C-alpha cells in the first residue's frame, strides 16, 4: 500500500529543494519528519508539509487498518522543475539584466514496510 502527495509551483529553485529531499529519500517517516523539522533550510518546511500530506493520504486511503507512522517509509521523493518567472533588473548605462525566478514541483510517495524489506 502506498500513497502520493504533490505540491506544485513552490517558489524555491529545484536545486535547493533537491538538497533537502535527498536527505529523506528511503528513510522511515518518523525519522524523515524529524530531519525536516530541525533542518534550517527554507525548503524543508515545504517538504515536511508534503510528507505529512502523503502520510495523511495513506491513512485516508486505508481507513479500516490502523498503521503507525513508524511502519511507513519514504519510497520515492523527487523534484521537477516548474515554470520560471522572468524579471528585469535595471543595470548601469541603460541596460537591463535578466533574472529568472525558478519554481519546482515536489512529489513524495510513502509506502508500508513489508516483512521482506525488514529481513
């Protein structure tokens, strides 16, 4: 059993978000939430929100059986590039510098630990 959560158009560059997401890939959900909660990077707050949403989606998907967050792990976590907003910054001598404000799409998939993976 697995569940997915996606957050689109996050106003952080994909490169900065990937630094945070690489920390939690393959970890148990308890440990991943702890890592994200105490990480000083700005992107970790958005990643924690998406991770909690994925866990909630799994609980809502499979309501009849009760699972603990310690029974779950982060199966997949990836960041795709979103659209870039283009801006102009005034520069000396009548010129203008282009600025790209990048965005990203974050997807996290959580799944139950099976007995085969623990052995």
